[in-house]
C-alpha cells in the first residue's frame, strides 16, 4: 500500500505492531522514499506553486494524493509481474512477455481470475431465452450428456 505508514493500524505490522504481539515492522527510510516517490514529488510540485500557506498546503496534499495513487498502481503492477513469474503453468514465452510489461501482466491476471460460465450455464441461459421455464438443476437433470437443451413442455 502506498503511504508513509503502510498497514499502520492493520494486522500486517506497521507503526504499532499487530494483534499477535509482534513488534512493529517499519520500512527503512530508503523504502519510504522508493515506495512514495510520486507522492513526494506530487506534494512538492503542488506546494511550490505559490500562493498563501493554506493554498500551498492544499495543492501539496492534492499532489500527494495523485502521486500516491500512481505509486499504488505501479506497486500493483510490479506485484502482478512478480506473481506471473512464479506461476509454473504459464508458457515460458508468455511469462517473459508478461514480466516485461507489468500492465499487461495485471490485465492477464484479471482475465484469468474472472469466473467463466460453463457450457451448461451457457446452454441453460440459451434455453431460458428460447422459453424454457425450469430451474438450472432441472435443466441439468433433464439434459442427457451431449444432447441439445430440452424443449419447453
């Protein structure tokens, strides 16, 4: 998660430790800079635009939020590429392409994780459009293996 104190109130460590009594695990200063570089640059770009103190702080915070969003997106893409690299069922050539393009890796995982309708569900939906009034379990019980959808009685 992008931010200065990741998981600061959750179970993952952060600023105050976690519910299991483990000591807090703070990232080093270098990690904070690396994980939030767009947020920091956004704050500085916003704050240095001028105006009075309130305007400067307001613009800085807007820049911080925009940069933090960019940081989070980049971290998610890197995590997706790392996950793809560890999957043994992905073709080596495809894995190489996905690792070179983290945005593509993220999209690949989104499509791969999306539930796909089975053939039975697709046939049931088709039968419903054609006027079949029964339930899905009835449709499955009445449908012989490899047969077309049952007609309406």
